[in-house]
C-alpha cells in the first residue's frame, strides 16, 4: 500500500514540466541536482534552531534588554475571585451580556466591576515586554543572517550554498510552526499560520522541482523587509522613539516596494507568464502559482495595515503600537472609553481604580467586595 502511494505521489507529471522525468535529474559525478530527500535535513535543524533560540534569548537577549534600559509596564492585578477565575479558566474570554449579569449576581458585584476584573485578568496573561524583546531580537539576528546568506547565494548560486540557504530558511519556518503556541500571539495569528504553511510548501516544492533561482529570490524579497521590522519592534519596546520612527519609515518603504512591486512584477510575472513560453502547463505550475497568489493576498492584507499605520504616523508624528499587537494599552483605552460613555449617560464621573492596584475600581463610598462578600468601609462605619 505504501509503495503504490509513494509512486503516485512522486509521479514526474505532478512535479516536473512535460518532457522531463526524475531520470533526467539523477545525480552524476559531473552534475548534481536538488533531491527531495535533502529536505529531511531541515527537521533536526529546526530543533537545533529552537535550542539556539532558547540559549540566545536567555543569555544574550535578556541581559541586552537590561543593558538597554527596557522597563516593564506596571499592570494592575485582578482581585482574587474564585467564581470569576473559574469562568476565565474555562472560557479564556470576557463574559457575554447574559453571562455578565449572572456572574455579577453570583459575586454580588456590579456588571461594570466584573467587566473591569476580566480586562485586568486578560492583561495579566499578556506577554511581557521582555518576552517580546527577546523574540524580536532572535528574529532580527536570523533575518540579518538569512538576508546576507541569500544575497551571497543569488550572486554565486552554487549547489552547496543554495542547499545551505534553503535548509536555513526551511528549518527556521519549521521551528516557528513548532513554537507558534508559545510565541507572542498577535491579531494576525491565523494569517501567520497560513503564511508559514505556504512558505514551507513553496520552499519544499521549489527545491524538489529545481526552481531554486525563483525560490531564492522569493526568500530574499521577504527577508529584505523583515530585517527592519524586528529592530523597529525592539526600539519601540525600549521607547527610543526617533530610532523607532526612522526604522518604521524604512521598513514601510521596503515592504510596500518589495511586496507590491518587485514580487508581482518579477516573481509572479515570470512564474505565471514567462514560464509558459518555455513549458506547457502542468500540475506543479498551478500549485506553485496558486500558493504564490495566496501569498500575494497576504502581502496586500499586511500592506493595508502598514498603510494605516503610516497614515496615523503622519497625523501624530510618531509611531504608535504595532497594529498586530494585543497590548494592554488597547484594553486600557477601551476601558477609559467605556467609562466615559457610561459617565456621560449617567451624568457622573467614571470610577477610578483604587490605590492598592486592584482592578475592581471601587470608590471610597462603595462597599468593598471580597470573594463575593461585602463589608462596609471605614466611612460607612463612622456614619453608623
């Protein structure tokens, strides 16, 4: 059963242009071709990269963040509440309107206090700036290394240098898939999964089908802008605004130019139109161009986000948080907006967080709620 399935999967009609078979790509003493079995090297290399990343982040990135003066944000902690904690552990989200009123009754709290508790609880689970700094530092190191390696390979495309570059890129994206559940989760999480899957498929297919020139060009195009994206994040976490703004401008220009101009006119044109002047269409032609088109749709999606950020940058004169980030700043802004709306509706000032850092936001004249029970404050006792 396995042998017929393998023979069917590796039929030359699927992978190679008409008139070319796997016999034509057999290695000889004078000529060497990329072989599908070479891709297996990427699996242990991916595990090796994960180990190197752990060592780099712990012994290089963390001390570097301290030397550069990275300061963690002070987060308000949610007050202990077993009922709300059990709901959060089960659902990992804020309660809906019907659930909100039910939880408020169980805890003897106001719905507004329950909403505020869940906002603070979510903020406690958000990754720290140090974790973000370490991840961005590791990716900066890799993308710089990968981009320089790609330029050298494109200039002198020998088999061994191309093989090393392909294994470096494939191993890195395999390692990203493995560590995806543990990395900083952003708003485009599912788009990142699609991107990694397409990238791994394109790298593997282009290597097996000997499209290494076009594959190398695609990888270099992507690394060119990523070399500036991760340092921009680093300086944004450090709050070095001038350097961050400068890198953001450079990154935006390179990203929009390479992804919306170079990629469609140099890559898609050659793979879709020019290749038809040489070969007849085959299954691999449709597969590769289909994956490249999905990749281009992701480029357009991210370009819209970047253009939005550039627009806000021109209005405000500085770069704000990454639109892909789920930072607690957005939660704080959401909380302030909701409080202002409620205050305007009720004609009173919105409640502010109490001084001990609790997230119930109860004023001095409001009974303190402790694990669903209430007791009067000192002012209430004196009045009695």
